[in-house]
């Protein structure tokens, strides 16, 4: 059973030119399975730092991260990379698709990184892509896709290993309004139906209607709006 994602009292310092910057200041958040949380806030307030720590890409200076009930704060880099692959789905600002792979193979590549690709995996990949309206695009290459189709491929890819957590950093930044709505509503739908714990960082206030909770980041401090 997915127990969601919990960050407790996370502080992050960066050192730059001998100066210590406090990027996150005792940040706590708990996201339950099926919950879609948004984080908004000004540039430089700590949103990407926060998401990187939530996604085990960066270690906190202080505090703990619990993923699905396990404390991942003290794990080795190797253990963390396994966790990123199996337990966390990332959706980024630009879709980061591999240019020479078709849509279906974008998903199967991720599956391959965590083991052998079975017929079952392939079926699941096709089902996800159909669910996201890409049933006719399985054999298309990234350059043949619209911005919205690329992001929908990235959503499907984030789900292929059936992770407990979905993290999205500005997933609509490169899209026009209609496509942005479409992409965020699809993320929300998958989060609900597949019971993922999800956090989206966004600048776009219009996307917040799809989220269950909205948090505000200011000077490294997180508060519920
Ligand atoms: N690798 C780093 N080394 C030093 N300082 C950093 C580093 N990464 C971020 N910072 C600083 O930490 C603070 C938070 O940065 P962060 O990237 O998390 O903000 P953000 O809210 O994502 O901003 P944006 O909305 O512009 O993406 C900023 O003051 C930034 O300059
Ligand atoms: Mg950022």
C-alpha cells in the first residue's frame, strides 16, 4: 500500500563564495496517496530545491524524507538512484524525450533500466498511452509531436514503473493555455485513479483548480494557502 510522501523539518543550505544561503527553512509537508498538491511562489524562493529533495535528487542539510513509510534521508547514492527509478515519476518543464525513440519506446526504455521488458510491460505502456490520448502516436518520434503530446508522453513515462510519487516542476511552462489545462487535468486524473502522491510546482495560478491543496513558498518557508 502506498503511504505517500512526507518531508519533516527540511532545511537546505547552499554555500556560494563562502556565503551560506538558506534555500529551505524547516519545510514540512505530507502528501497522501491520491492527493495532488501544488507549490507556488516567487523565483528563487526554493521551489526547485524543495522538489529535488522530495525526489531524492538532492540531500537535505537537516530533516527527514519518508517515502512510502521509509526514511530515505540516510540512504547511499546508489540506493537513492534505485528509489528514483522505481518509486518516483518526474515530469519536467520540457518533456526531455529521447529524440531517436518513438513514443512507445520512450516508456519501454525506462522499464528496461529497471529490468527486462515483458509482454505485460508493453501492454501496460500501450494502455497508459491510450489513456493519455496517444493511441494513434505510438510509433511517432518526438519531433512529430505537439508540445501537449510531448508532455502527455512524459506523463505516461512518469507512470510506467507504477511509482508511489509523482513530482512535476512547471509541467505547463512550454504550453499554451488550452494545452496546459489539458495536461494538468490529465495529471490530476492519473493521480486520482492510480492513487499517487503528487506535487506540482507552478507559476500558473489557473492550474490550481485541479489541485487539492495549494502551498506557498516564500524565502524557503512553506505554508498552506
Ligand atoms: N546549486 C546551487 N548553489 C547555490 N545556490 C543555489 C543553488 N541552487 C539554488 N540556489 C539558490 O537557492 C535559492 C532557491 O533556488 P531554487 O532554484 O530552489 O528557487 P525556485 O523557487 O525554484 O526559483 P524559480 O522559480 O526561478 O525556478 C535561490 O536563492 C538560489 O539562488
Ligand atoms: Mg525552479
